[in-house]
């Protein structure tokens, strides 16, 4: 089963390529950080 954190990281990377730079880039970075945080918390 795919982890939610992996899905969040992939969605965040996808948002970095959306052609609405200021909004999509900020949301993409936040989603990637949330995915990384979930992975760190879940792996403890």
C-alpha cells in the first residue's frame, strides 16, 4: 500500500509545475514539507 506521505510528496512535486507560479509553488512546497513531516513522524 502506498503511504499518504508519498502521495503528498508526489502531489507537491506536481504542483510545482502548475502554471500559476506564486500560489502553486507555495502550496506545492507546503505539501512536500507536510509529506516529509508525516514520513518522519510515522517512521519513529
